[in-house]
C-alpha cells in the first residue's frame, strides 16, 4: 500500500477498517482532560467495558451462594477455567488440551522448567537471546543454580551483530548447532519485548529438536499480537501473560502451553498441586497424585475466578472481531507507524530517529521501537503533554504499539504531526 501523510488518508483507512466499531468496547484513558492516544497496549492493554459486569456477576454470585458458587454460580466456578482453552486455541494455534490458563508468566515458567529442564553431566546448556526480559533471565539462572551450574558455564546468550539491535535467526540456529549434544534447552522470547522483533519460532524449534534438546518460548509479547501455530511448529512448551494484547488487567492471569505428547504423559516430573488432580479425584483429598492427562495436569490451585472473568470479557471481544482480522490490521497499523517515523526523519533533514524494529512484515507485530538520536526524553515529554502515551526505556528508546481493537490510523497521523511541529532545528 502506498501511504500518505495526510489526515484524509488516515481517516479513510479508519473508515475502511472492519474493526473500527470495537474501539467503543474499551475505556480509553483520559489525560490532560481529553481522550489519550494510547500506544501502550504492549505494556498494559485497555479495559474492556464489559469486564466490570463480568466481575460484578461473580461478585454477586459470591454474595448469593458463598461456597455453593462452585456448583451454582451462573458460571459454576469448578469448571470456569475450562472455557479458556477453547477460546485461546485459535490464538495460539494449539489444541485445547495443550492449553491451561493459570498463575502468572514467571510462576508458570518455573513450573515448566521443573519439567523440561532436566540436565545431565553432558547435556546441560541453555540458549536464550540477549535483551531477554529480566524475569526470564532470573528464572533460567535459578534453575541452573538449582542444578549446580553457573551461568558462565551453562548459559549461552545469542547477541546481535555489532551495530545492530535485532538478532539474526541464523545466529540462533548456529548457536543451537554449535552447542549440539551439550544443549538441554532453548528458551527465547517469541517477540522480543525491547525491539519488537518476531523470531522464527518454527525454524528454531526444528533446529533445537535436531540436536535432541527441548524448545520453549515466552509469548508475553506474542500472544494476541502475531499469528502462532505452536502445535504445528512442534513447540515443546510456552508461557505467557494476559495483560498486554489480551487485555486481562494489571497482573492478570497467565497461561501455559504444553505439547500434547507431554501433556498426556502423567509420569512426567512436575511440581504437583491439588487442582492438577483428575477431576473426579480433586475433592477426595487422596494421598496419591494422579494428574489430569492434559495441560491441566500442571495446575496447582483453584482458578482465580475474578481474574478469569476479566480475561473472558476480552476474549469474547476477540472472538467477535475475528483473530485474523486483528492480525491483518495490526500489521497495517505498524506499517503506517513506520512510514510516519520516516516522514519525520525526512522533514527533519537528518536521522532524528533510528528504527530498531524489523520492517519485514513477518518479523514484526504491532510494536514499533525506535531510538531517539536527539533529545529523546524531551520529545517523550512533549508527547505526554499532548496526551500521547508511549513507553520510555533508558537511555533513548521509545516503544509504541498501536493495537487493532482500539487504536486508529488517525492517531498515528496525529502522533506524527505532534512530532513534526516540535522538531528542533539543527544546532550550528
């Protein structure tokens, strides 16, 4: 598509947008007395208007039924969590029995590392990417330490080439092949939180299996943002949070994917809890653990109904919008954002901005990250004064994520106009 940096063009894109009505289903934050331009959905997604009623329903049933709500609430609590596997199946490209909504991302990662990182004296190394999210790094380091290894001897960090911000997929594949029979686990962020780069998860998984190792992914910035085919790609396990692109609320419920060849294996080692017990035995208080032969076999505790109700509100909106429509619009939004950034550089007559998100469509989702080469924090503050909300990372990186369900192309145009009006002249 040939983009134009005009209000009319942006408004025409919005007029032609099949998802334009879904913006009305979210609360848009107010800043400086007006509706903000909210480009922080990659940090915290907005609240669905239906979420309050969803939570209130459960609060009312709690008030009405007390413990009897487990069986008699409008959505009986005992089985409430089961609907989410089906709702998330098309978003993750996974079988329902491979999906469990539970806990939060890092807790789930620790649970699954207990199962999937089983080092030996000869096969013990882990590969991750540079600029992985700190919580992932801490979790990996914890399990290395528990197994008696140091990061220096066991953690392989794949870095970008000098002068680049994104990591070539070939560099990851080379690291996998070089580690060979010493490699126990590859754990990569499917979409890097800092650059917005989408990694080739299919090729990474295939290469990992080729040397006999396990492959897992952190999907915090991928789920709800890009097209995933976890089952088809043969991914071993994955974890995610819901509070970004899935609009699950601050600290909202997380989730885990476990390929069915493992999910059905009740003999796999794991940290056990009573809610992982087979349904007919959960309330029997037996001494012997007999896990459910699905991803539910990794649950620990009673599902948090209030948090789940918020997630349900969002997923019902996703279903109505159609996930493929969301993916297509997300690509177009980020492409237009990239175009506007280049227009700013053109108008400035110099490189005021350095884009660090890959421009290839298959290598990005909604997020666009860029370095401010001059007065970065000053510009960031100007955006905020103009009710434009973005993410700032020291020393000079801004992240923006126009979200298909509630952002407009006109907002991207407006962002560009604010930028253009505040460009500082070249210092003589």
